[in-house]
């Protein structure tokens, strides 16, 4: 949700600190701020509402010089988007400053107590209680470390907290509970960040903090301790696999477009994942009586497509529950396997589903993109999808990669239980290997036409995305893309569902997109076309996503985007790329904020 950064060095860090929150901005972008310790041990704060670029200009961040500082970019949860609610927050005596990501659930109780003890609050955030709490404890125990730990022990809820203080101006204190935080180790300079983008420009060596731990970080040391008893924790330094270039726009106008165009490579990467890892997941899926696949938002739809591939190619139909609903629906015991799907590996709802599973003795696996993320570290088996940094808040390449990985696991399971032969599996894999070239072809040959359609239809306020079978989850995912990037209402549903109510909406104000399978999927093809006919019969506009036919026949579409002949195994993936472009171009026509749509955040780490 929010992005947190901190740097402890021996020389001026102002430019680096601003760059850190620029790199983290996709986590939240309604306001931001910096707290810097100057040489005399005084904390200077600068913050305001707006993007990092806007605030940097408004507040002239560059004037805050210092060698120890913290910074924050916010996605509001408690308290509106105002300058006073922007982080960092300051204690009454200006001796402590804090930035926070997460939600403090007992903030009201703490605030009342602190107010009664004479503390003056300047914001309406839950975060501000933390800084007053540390200050309060410090008055009593006269030690920053003891005060920090005592404060952390009083907090209920989730937090990644970072603190600077004039009492010990050479260090940063930080702590985490259920919100990500890691420490980057440099040469006489150390970094703290809510994810590796905070410091990947400077170091690839990182230490991942665990829940209920705190750290004391100076320019040349990093001590990790347990909050409960102060026990020192040892942790291996890990080498990060991404580099800063991967997180640049590389000539594209938006990260979203860049990431859409990276999909051929991302598919290659997904296909290069060690078959043993894939088989490990397949084994886990088959060994247990119940298999759940879970994710939320896009990864819920990814899970759904996994469900269809499992059903068709492995003869197993997993339960797919959106992770925010998991605890209220799933039946879990030691005979259950749970596969969680998450780009960030930090999404609160999906983490919570895994925690629930683990507490009920389930075996767990996760497909994640971010190395060292909470999910990656908590599961029994993990597949790192290797899609590279996905900076746009809208997920595109990560989702496609996850779909490919789930299709591979389903195939491996199918071979293991005899549903398909090894030869058939090799055939499907060969088709997957042709997908990158097919995507490239669509990107090169169809973008212009898709752009034109998007421009011509950009006045439309309502869209229906319709598909059957494996095309249904893709239709839902495509509707989500349209909503989140263009702010245009869109619904995805099975095309067969249409006539059971939604068809009443068909008129000139509502457009439909129909995901038609290749003609060799005979039944699916016929049924999907009949839905398109139902819409056309009511004078509705239908955009058909189709594949080249053997013989030309008149199809019931107003317009169509004809894709090259594609095997059914990979056809839904190719159509998804078309739908991504349709949403992208609709959003650019409507002049939306493509990479940072309103009200969204890349990684939703709160309940
Ligand atoms: O990081 P995750 O994949 O766990 O995130 C899950 C969802 O929050 C995410 O997919 C969200 O729906 C995106 N805005 C989709 O574009």
C-alpha cells in the first residue's frame, strides 16, 4: 500500500531518498514526505499531498540535506488525503519521526490514553499514535531502543514502521508485523525499504525482516532482534535478481504498455521454470484430497483459469475462492493443498488465506513474482515466476505468466494421473513455446486496429466481456482491466449467463466483447457465437475476438479482431493480450492516469 524508504550513510542522501520513494510510488501516491536528520541532530520534515514529482517541486525536497533520513509515499487508509495526514509524523517535542505502512487496529484506545497524558495530535491517522507512544515510553525508560520496543509491543494490527530520532542521529529503527520491510546492505551505507525497488539502484544484497522483528540500522551495521524478548536474530544476506534497468520505462510512454510488450519474454521465462518445481506443485495438488487455488483481483481470475486447465487436462477440479473470502468458505485440513497466486507476494487477503490454511495444517504453495516476499517465505513450495518488476499498478505480464505456470502444473498433473500422455503434454508445451511469437505478431500487426476501435468506442460507458469455458475467466480479467485503467464500467461473465438477466441491459449504450474460441472447439465455438447473435438481435454492438477460419463465414459481430490461427490450448492467452491493449488504448484516449489509476495501489497489504 504505502511505500517506505530509509537511508543511513555518511554523506548527503537527499537525492537518493527522493529517488527511493519515486521508485516506490506505485505502492501509493496520494501524498508523500521526507524526514531528514541534519548534522545537529534536528529532524526536518517536508511533506504534502500529490505525487512525488509534484510534492518534490512544491516543497523543494532537495533543500533537506542530511545523511540519515526516512521517506514515505502514501495510500490513505485512516484519515483523508491532507498535508497533515501525510507521513512522516513527528512527536510533540520533534525528537522522533515515524513513517508507517499498515493499520494499527487499537489506535483509538492508544490515542485517548496519549491525549490524556498531554500529547498533541496533528493528524487524524492511526500512524501518529506510534510516534507519540515512542516519545511517551522514552520519557519513562530514557532509552530509544527500549522505548521503540515497548511501543511496538503495544501495537495491534499490521505495521512496517521506520523511525529516526535526534537522540541517536546515526541510526534508523524499524520494525515489521505483517507488512513487508527489508534492508539493503551497501558500502558504508544501508537502506530500508518496503520492497526492493527502494534501493535496487544501489545494492543487490538484502536482508528480509520477519514478522514481529525490529532492526537497528547504521551506515555499517544492521542488528535484527525479536520484538517479544529482544533476542538477536541471525539472517542470511540474499542476492536480489532484478536490476534497476528492468524497472525503467525503456522508451514506452507508460509502464503498462512496456509490460504488455514484455509478455513474449515473460512467457519464455515461465516456460523455462524448472520442470521439477512444476512437478512438485502437481504432486502436491494430486496427493491431497482437496486442492484450493486462491488469489484476489486479477490473481483470482488467474486462479479461475487454472481451475479450467486443471479440470480439462488433469481431470481434477480445484476449489477456487477469492482470497478475501477464503476464511469464510474454505474447508481446510491436513488433507488440503493450497496454491496461492500473487504478483507481489504481499497481498494481505492472500497472505491471510495462506495463514488460515497453515493454521489448519494444509500444505501450501505459492506462485509469486517478488523474490523474498512474505508469501515466498511462508509456503512449503514456491515458484518464482521471473516476470521481472511489474511497476504499473495494473497487472498484465505477471498475470499471463501465472496463467502459463498454472497450465504447466495442470499438464504435469495430467501426465501423473494418466489423464493425458507425456506425448500429448509435450505437444501442448510446444504450442506454449509458439505463444511468444504469436503475441509479438498481435502486438505488431493488431495494435493499430485495436487503438482505432478503442478511440471510436471511447464514449461507451458500459462494457460486457463474455466468454465460455477457459475464455470466461479471461473475459472477467479483461473486464477488470477495463475498469481499473479507464474507469469505464465493465462486467465479465460467462456468455451463457447473459440470457438469464443481463441481456435486459443491451442497448446502444452498452458494448460487448465476445471471446470466440478457435472453430475446432466446436461446441464452445457454436455456443459462444449464439450469445453474440442474441446481442446483435437486440441491436447491441459486439466486438468479436476471433481466430482465422478455414472457410470464410459471416460471423455475428459488429466488428472483429481476427487473430492468426492458434491452437485452443493457448488461444485464451492471446485474446487476453488483445483485451489488455483495448483497455490501455481506451484509457489513453480518455486521458487516464495509466500507471497509477485513481484510488488503487500496487500491493494491497491491508485487510
Ligand atoms: O500482488 P497480487 O498479485 O497479490 O495482487 C492482487 C490484486 O490486488 C491485483 O491483481 C489487483 O487486482 C490489480 N490491480 C490487478 O490489475
